[in-house]
C-alpha cells in the first residue's frame, strides 16, 4: 500500500498545488482535510471538491466552529490572552485544533504523515508540527513550501500547466490568516513598519474614525464564560459571531504591531479582532470586581506565561495544561454583567455588577456611614513601612 499523507487544506493556491506536488515528489497519496474555524469566505463543499479535482485520494471537511469556540477561545478568554500585550493569538489558537484533527484523520484513514502549507520562516510550522508530535508522535511532517521547494511562482506556473481548479479571485498581495477570533494580515507594503496601514486591508472592521452612534452591549458571564448578550443566551460561537459584527462595525479591535516570532524574526503585523478585544476588555473588568487582590495580581503574570506558551506552539504541553487548571480555578466567582460601549474603535466598560462582587460600598464610600476603620490604618502603616525605616536608618538616603 502506498503511503498516505493528510494535508491541512485551505482551498487556496498553495495547498491546492501541494496536492499533486506532494504526490510527485514523495509518491504519497494525499488526503485533503479542510477545517472550518469560522474563517468565512468560501463554501467548504467547493473546497472539498477542488481537492478531489486536484488529485486528492480523499477529501474531508470538518466544521469545527463550536469546538474551536468552546475549547480554544473560552480558555483564551479566561486567560485574557494577549501576546506582547496586544495580539489575541488568533492563528496560534487555531493551530492546535487543526493539528488535533490532522492527527485524528491520519489515524482514522491510515496515513503516516501530515502536511501543511507553511513556510520555514513563521510560527505556524512550529505550532502544527509540535502539536501533532505531542498528540501522535508516530507521525511525520512534510511542508511542501519549506521542504519540497514549492515557491509561489512555481505554484502559479504549475497550476496553469496542469490546469488545476484554482479559484479565480483577485490575487491579494498579502498573506492572510483568519478565523472567528480575528484576522492577520502580513507582507506587501506592510513589511516596512513605517508604512501606515490602508483601509483596504480590513474586512472584519469598519473605519473607526467615521462618525457614528455608539453601540452599547450588556455581556453576562458565568464562571468566566460569556453566556448572554443583552439578555439573550448564546453559545460561545454565537457570542463571538455577534460581537464581531457589533464591535467590528464600530472599528473595534484593529491592531498594528511589530511582533517577535518564535523563530527569531521581528515582523510587522496587522490584526483585526473585534470580538476578542471587546470580550477580553469586559472579562478583565469583571475580574477586577470579583477576584481577590493577590489572585488577580498573580493571575496577570500567569496570563503572560500562558500567552507565550500558546504563541510558541506548546498548547498540549504540561505547563500550559497546569496553568489552565489554575486559571479555571480562579474563574469560579467570575460571574456577572458588564456594560460595554463600542465606539470609535474602542470597547469601553461603563458598568459592572455581580452577585459575587467583592466591592463593598460601605468600605469604599467617602460619605458618612463608612465602616472602614481608619484608626487601624496608622498601625498598619507602622508595620508595613518597618523594613524601609530600618533600611533608611542604615542607608541614609539622599534628599
Ligand atoms: N503572526 C501571527 C502568528 O504567528 C499570525 C500569522 C498568520 N499567518 C499569516 N499567513 N498571516 O500567530
């Protein structure tokens, strides 16, 4: 029996050409696997057929939108995950799920390798392969673009010569990856980090500088998970889809940053992630109300570590799973409502309330009736500053 290989298939030029290319170069039969993580765009039935038309021996499509939302985006939101303080890990979150489905399909259909369309310069090659090996260490990987010299020019020429069923669409000068958590745009004129992005780049968001009425939304959380929007119960997927529209229409979630890739390169990236940014903003504010001070402070450090691990492709690793256990534990009381104003590119929290609130009006008020015992403050400061006072006696700080 010939070897079989499962290819993560997007339906685009590179992975379409990769099907006959892999067969030619390695002799392996190619099984195409297309996964819906909410990237929108094309009908996946067409994508499935294109793979068959390009020589795939089997073509499988999986709608993984709910699994992506529930098992990947919910943990990311609980972790308020932002890489380098900004990027909500859009691509980094889809890779572990796609990898799991690649590995599962390989096992089910008797393949011994997986393939993906990444170059050798980015994070995604690392994420795919590291995740697949963490789940199914017996599998091998092939990256036709990286390992089998399938450059873009070659792909275009090959597709024409072999009359492959390439989708006729306006060719984009950008490298784009998108799913329901956001959209990443790279290359082209953006490679000069001084060049400002143009309106043309954006699909999930409207121009935030246009004058329009603000949108107000009420998001209800239960144990860290957003469960209702303006009182309507929603699944995580529905929540993200609705907020992408509402926040996107107000231009929320645009990011322009220089980021440090795992492979050592600094790269300029444009992102738009309306729902992600709005939800993380709302969630952190509810945590401010419901988490104990030291838990909140420690969790912020864990969030940075969690985000770094996920960015670096270690989703299935022991440390990431252990941090998940910590984060989950912290979310037990993160229930309540957050009111958000979406306007001019920003998601601003204007109110929060919770049955689990640690905010105590009688302690916080400056009005009469305050119950905070101000007499004990003096003694507290005496002891709190004791180490500093002793050190000052010795060090005689200059004034
Ligand atoms: N830089 C981001 C990351 O590493 C996004 C990469 C997306 N890929 C793309 N072809 N635009 O997670």
